[in-house]
């Protein structure tokens, strides 16, 4: 019996799907917005940053 044959026999309500995602804490926007007449200010990371993964 193959993998897909076994999976087809499982009820859809009993299936659980797990997704992995990641983020780099050093990511930043290149453009910003502020009130009219005010300059948008902010800091940008100087180092490469930390990579985080989560499930």
C-alpha cells in the first residue's frame, strides 16, 4: 500500500497541516510615511540580523 493510498483513507477532519515560516529581524522598509510636512525617521539595523524560524 502506497503513501497516497493510506492518506486517502484518513478523514479530512483528522488531518493537521503544519507550516514553517521564517523571518530576518534585520528586514526594513525602504520608504516610510509621516504627516505632511514632517520627515519620517527611524533606525536601520547595522548588522545582518538574526534569522528566526517557527512552526
